[in-house]
C-alpha cells in the first residue's frame, strides 16, 4: 500500500505538470516541454471492469461454488494489480518474482475460465494485457501466440465457436499493450538522450571557451606584468625608456581587449606573425634574447591559430618560469606538415609531482589544453627538457588541418603525446 501511495503521488505530480504545460501551450502556442505523466499501473487498472460480468454473476448467485469463485476473483485481481504495477520499472519487470506472478495469474485465469466459462473467459484478454506489459523483445510474439492458443482451447471447451473471439481478443490485447508501452519508453529514452546530448554540448562549449580564454589572457597578462616590472625598474633612472614600456602595456591591453571581443563572438582569426612579434616583445621586456626564424609556404588560417596558441603558451612559460637568457622560436614548413619549436636555455622543467601520470611531462593546464587542440586537428605536441639544458616545446601539424568543427570537441590525447 505504501508503494502504491508513492506511485499515485508521483503520477499526480506529473499530471499536474502536464496540465500546466497544456495551459501554457494554449496561451503561447509553443510545444510543451513536459510529455505528461509516464505510463504506470494506473493506466491498466480500468480494464479490470471487464470482470464486472463475472462479479455480477457471483453477486447474483448465478455462479456455482461462490466461495471458490469469490476467492478466485480476489486472487486474480490481486495478482493482476501486482503484475501491472511492476511492469513499468525494468528491474522489477525482469525479476523472477514478477514472471512467477504472471505465471500464477495465467493458472488462475485458466482455472476460472475452465470452471465457469461465460463472462469469466474475459479474464484471458486481461491476462494478455498483463503479459504485454511484462514481456518485451523477442519473446513477445511467442508469448502472444501461446496465450491466444491457450485462451482458444479453454474457451472452446466451454463455449464452442465463441472461443475465436476470446483468442483474438487475447492476442490483440497482448500485442497492442506491448507496442504502446514500448513506443512510450522509446520516446522518453530519446528525449532523455537529447537532453544528455544538449548537456554534453554545453560542457564541451564551456571547456572550449575556458581554453580560449586561458590562451588569450595567460600570455597577454604575463606580458603586461613583465612590462610593468620593467617600467618600474626603469622609471628612477630612465623615464623615457619607462614611458616606452608603458606605451607597450597600453598597446598590448588594447590588442587583448580586441581579441577577447573577437573570441567571444566566435570570429577570431589568428595571425602567427602577430603572435611572433608579441612574443619577441615580451621576451625583450623580460630580459630574454629572442631568436625568431620562419620558413616555408604560407599557412592556413586555422593552422596559424593553433601555432599562435603554442607560441603564446610556450613564451609565457619561458617568461614566468625558465630564468632563461635566450629563447629560440623556429617555424619550419613543408608541403606536408609544419613544425614549431620553442627552445630556451633556462633551468628546465621542475620534477613532476606524479611520475606515474602519462601527461605529467607536458606541463600544466595550458600545455595540456594545447595537446588536446593539436590532437583534435591531427597534430602532435612534445614538451620536455632540452638536449643540453633548458626546456623545449615542439608542435607538429599537417598542412591541411582537420575540420575546425572538431576543434571544439575534447579528446583523449594521452596516446598522442610523447614526453621527451
């Protein structure tokens, strides 16, 4: 009874939400978001009215052995209610106890129909309803035909040719019930899948935007900090040089504001040459000698965007952490691929906190995000200690980049990263 009350409360709550959506539809004309209360055992309870003929015969004393008929009617109704209320949860529907209750319902139906005939034979279509609610998949057809044949044999022994109607009604109730409930489950599963896909799309877009924001602001703010420190050091002894640094800060800030606006609107197109110029300026302001070399054919816009992100992140790490005196940035392009290498002569990488991690050698959040981006475009990112000293970041990309639509999709890049 407590389970029945709980299901009834849930059903009423869903029904109220559905009614509210229907009222909103009439006012706004938009399709409702709520599909209405999900099917439950209450949807199959009204069919018990088919047994009113048997109850009437029992009540009027037209049934021999009324005590047996009354107990049989009570047992049938109890088993029917138990089965149909367990039919709308997959775990309960597939439980052995449910199948056992359905088998017991079939035995009681055969006994009542064979003993009394007449109106009692209408319990076979009710048995078909319960069977259609429980049995799904490849066993449905065999179950429907088997129940129909059983109903036909029992009814034939009692009512002759009237057994045809009983058998047909049993088969129809079994198959139609199973079809309607299966369709309802499919609709709700599709709706749940659509909502899950929408949620995942939002998460992917949030991740893409956070990576863009990091790549844009991480480098720019580092340049502003370095130039601010340079201006502070220069101001007491060389005001003109300090003013030059302040002017550079203003220029970098304006450029960052423009890039952020373009990134938010989704129309940002990177320029590798501009990123290299800003990297050279940031290195000079930090007291690091920049050496920039670029060769090869012109690159696609999407390739320049990716390489620009690598330059930003690598130079930011050089300025912040390396303590280097010299930094080389080399871009080599060929007919098939392009390679970007950023090398410094600083103190190199700090020991990783978790040696067992397969990506611990490629740095922090920035390099990991770049690894995902390049892997999605068919490229590769290598990062680690240099051959002699310092730190080296190498990025390789095909000349023909992957569809940019895939760039927003996070990928598992562990298998595509080599830690030098």
